[in-house]
């Protein structure tokens, strides 16, 4: 039954990834506020882990920890009459559903469990090879022999499962925000072409999908956050008009304010005017965020257009092996010793491979943590007396890497102050490449099973895509004529960064609207590209979000291959925003008295 225009549907986000806190779901249940709780389990690297688990044991392939956490709470879930939606089914949703049915029987509770399938493309490789698919980043053809191959489904199968009476819906791969949009479609009856509502509902999911990142987690101004050990998990109070209030359970740690909501809106997006999802093309450039009470932010203003004619699908491909060693060096000139160790070990590895008849290393990456090597030419600390050297290597043969690793111990007798911390030798693991493709959506037919019975479902045909509206001509407003002084960017802005495959994004929001013209003027794509020249190999794009006084930068090919294949320590660009916030900008001296300008951090902080 469709809810009334004035009713509110309360969503809770209890997991931002496989491995999130076991306190999250109990916390939201303790609040007794939620109509739905969803748990997001899947990241790119998770799919590879789950696929390998299923290869070893056909009964596995789902996010075991999250399924177990749900199972432990089934009595309270049933008692409160709320519903659960999760993509913890991974590459085997039906197995996850069967496990939960068994746990429900053991707990003596009755609950209807549905699973959504149709995202797994492993049995359709021959069919898809006829489509001449091109990889999204480099145009290469469809891979052969992937470890897994899954498409991102949308929210409508979830809504259909709920409409059929499911109390708990388990999916495989779907876009994260669909876990929230599905319940809203079911509750409010939003239509196929209610694009603004679909965009707003997707935004609610986008803000909640990473758990406490919307409630004080990752906040630039981290000292303002009450606590992390008891951080509140996010709640969205959603209305039929699409607007919602972002909040958290009372009495929990964390912080819900406009800063955190804006940073999370910017997290891991590309073009904010064309954020492509299976159900809608979102335009979040003019979203409005308003602090209505303590720990309560109202969110509205999202715009939507028809979704794309394709769905994104990602394949995980084994490409040789990698190994990473972490060694601590203490004492005077520790950073210099570490840099030399990296060079010496790489040289010995080359000698060993040549001696034993192996091909050379395909790639090697050395970073000295504690000496700011990830900052490249912007490093300020080179005299630390304790550092950790990270050495990562890529080779086609596991045994070649194992032979190199066995040489590590000898360097403990060569480098003063070197320690492995009591750990054993690192073991080579498969290096997984992510390959992404766009596949015509008419090639997909999601299926729904409710307590073992098939539920009729036909994926609707969306409206034809329409062109992206042009950006508003904002121009470059003149900067006040005054003596200019240099301050770090963090004085004028806060920021958050993330990854999308091989690319990184950095969202930068002005602390006050007065500062935005200066940021537009000084944070050009050329300036940002130069700042990250030691990390990014591709172009830099800039997008504007005037609704929240923000800029979003997309750095192409900036992660050494991306989270599951990169040899870098920060393989997902998590620290990129913090590095950009150290960049100097020039402001009028008079702005030092501006109320929005925080106390300036020292250059050493």
C-alpha cells in the first residue's frame, strides 16, 4: 500500500562495507526508530574475495560476517516488525538466504526471505563476447577467464521482492544506493519516470551507504567529532516528496552536520550533473543542505533524468601475483636508510630473478611511511627517526616472489635499526585487475525467489536518455583587491576523497560562500594536476556544485591501477583530500578576520 504524502519512512544504514562494526546493527535496533535497515557489504575487492571463497567451497561466496550478524538479531528484527535489505549475498545470494533460513528456524522465528539474482554474468561470457564490449578505461576487449563478472542492478527488483511480502531481501551485486531506493519505491510507489524523486531517494542511499562516514566519520574537522568508539550510524527520515533528514541514534557519538553531509555527497562521485545509476541519472549540482537541529540535516533539491541505456558490469581477473613487505627502521637517518634499502632490495631481486631464470619484476613500488613519500615533492618531513618501508612487487610467478621474500631476512643483518616486528615472511597473493564494461540493459533479466518460490518479475523499459543540461555560467568573480597572504587550502575549505576503479575523486567544499570565487580562480585543473603529478598519470576534470558551494575533481589513472590491483599503500586515494588541503592558496589579508576562517594549522600539523 502506498504511504500518504505526509508519512515518513525511516531508513538506517548498518554497514558501509564487509568488516564494518558488529555494534552497528544492534545500535540501530536499540534506537527502535527504523522501518528498514540496510547493510552494504560489497566493494570491488570484496567481489574478488567472495569469488575465490566460492571456488574453494561452493557453499560460500557471500559476506559471512554480515549474514551472521543479521542472523543473531533475527528475533529483535521480527519483534520490531522492521525489514532488512542487504547485498551481502555477494556472488551466492541463494546460499546466504538458506543460511539465514536455518538461523531463523534455530531461533524459532518466522521470517520471509527473498533473494535477487541476475547480476552474475559468468555463465554468459560466450554470449557477451559477441557484443564487442570495450573496457571503460582503456578500450580493451572483453577479458577471458575472469574470476567473477557481475553487473550493477538497480532498486526495482528489491522493491518487487518487498511488494511480494519479503521481510528480508538479499541481493548480489547492485548499486549501493539501491539498497535504500528499493524500500522507498515500495513504500511511496514512485513511478518509473519520477526522476527527481528517484534521484532524491538515491541520494539518501548514497549518504547512508558508507555507514558512519555520514555521521562524523572521515570529517576533515575531526576534532569536532565527539567520539569514534561509539559513533552513531546514519538514519534518514524520508518523505514522499523525496526530501529527507539525515540524523543518527540519540546518545551515540559522531556528528551530523552540513560539513559531513556535504563531504559524503562528494565522496566517490564523478560528474555530479550526470551520476549514472540503473534507475536514474542523478543531478546533484543544486542539492541543498540545511542544519535544522543538532545532529539533523535536511537534504533536498536533487534532480533526475532517465537512466542510461546500459548497465555497468565489472570483471575481476587474476594477473599474476603480488607481495608486500613492511619493515620498521628506527634511529638517526631512518628515512635515508629506508630509501637505500628499497633500492638495494630491488637490485637484489633483479639479480635473483636473472640467476634463477625468471622474467624481471613487472612492477615494484617502494614507499617510506613516516617520511611523507606519498606527498612526493610536497613532503616536509625527511628527518624522522622511525619509519616503515613498504615494498610491493608484482610478478607472473608466485615462486619468484617467494624467493625474493626469503632474501628479506638477510637485510636485518645489514641495515641498522631494521625490524620486522616479529611477523613471519609475507606470502604472495593473486593480483586482481578490475575490468569494467557497459552492457545494454535489455540483456539483463533479474530473478526473485521468495522462500524458494519464483516471483514473477519483468524489468521495466526506462525512458530514452536525455542530454545533460549545461552547467550554469558562474564565471570568475573578482577577488577583493588587498594585500595577499598565503594560507593552506584547509583554511578555506574541507574535503573528502575516494576511488572509482583506477580513478580518484576529491570533493572540495568552501567553508563559506565568500570563499568560493577564490577557490574557482585558484583551484584549476592545471593546478590540481601539477600538485598530484607524482601520483596521477591521466587528465584532471573539475565539476561545480553551486548548491553546496563545492568543486569536485576527478583524477584519471591516479591510483596505480586501483584498489584491488595497485601496489601503493593508499590504493584508494583516501588521503588525497588531506594532501590537497595542504596546498597553499593566496587570500586577502582582511580575510584573516572572517568568522568562517578557522585557526590556521601550523605547517608541521
